[in-house]
C-alpha cells in the first residue's frame, strides 16, 4: 500500500526469518527491489521507517538512468519469549 500510494513499482519482496536468541532484536529480514522517481522513492522509504513496527532500512543500493532502481533490506525487530 505504501508503494502504491507513492507511485513506486515493486518487482520483488523476499523475507527471511532471523533465528535470534536474544530477548529483543532483529527477527525478520525483508528484501525489496523497486523503481520510481527520486522524490517518490524517498517518501516511500521514509514511510517504511515511520511504520508502526520497529524497523530499520539498511544495505541500500540505488541505480539511476531516468528513474531510481533500488534494492534495500528492512529489518524488523521484535521480542522473543
């Protein structure tokens, strides 16, 4: 929904559970490949960072010819019981 709202086209979403033994930490890694113009891409990434979940965007790779082609990872943090 955030991508559609910001006119960013997503070509791939991957996810990987992180087996974290700590009581609080990184529990899910999400990979995103997407494309859009600079302004929309920055707004999209900002909305992800401001989500209700505790997340971090990292490992950002950007390429540009006309539009920005981006690959980045999002870590989702949580509490293990």
